[in-house]
């Protein structure tokens, strides 16, 4: 079984839609939704391991133009 996580993303003003659409193209991303509140986009992602999840966030998601901050929340389930 793999690892699932929610990635909470803050973007530059006016960039949430662009960031969401770009993230949806990344392998391992299940959903990417624009939301209101302290975060602008919430992503559900899956990877084969915590290491692979970290690589997905650091090497793919954090490099997208318009993202100012991410918070990764791994899902804990039996």
C-alpha cells in the first residue's frame, strides 16, 4: 500500500487557478482543488513511499510558478 497526503498550498494573488491546473498534470496527484481560507489550493497525492512523496512535493510541486508555501499532511490510516 502506498502513502497518501494532502498538500495545502498558498499561492501568489490571482495564481490559484493556474497552479491548480498545472498540478493536476503531475503524476501522483489525485485531485487539486481551489479553496477559500488560509490556503488557496488543496491537493490529494499518492506515492509508493514517504520518500517518493517527498520527491513529488520538493521536485515537482514546489517548483511551480506562483506557489509561495506548501504544507504536506500525510494521511495516517491502518
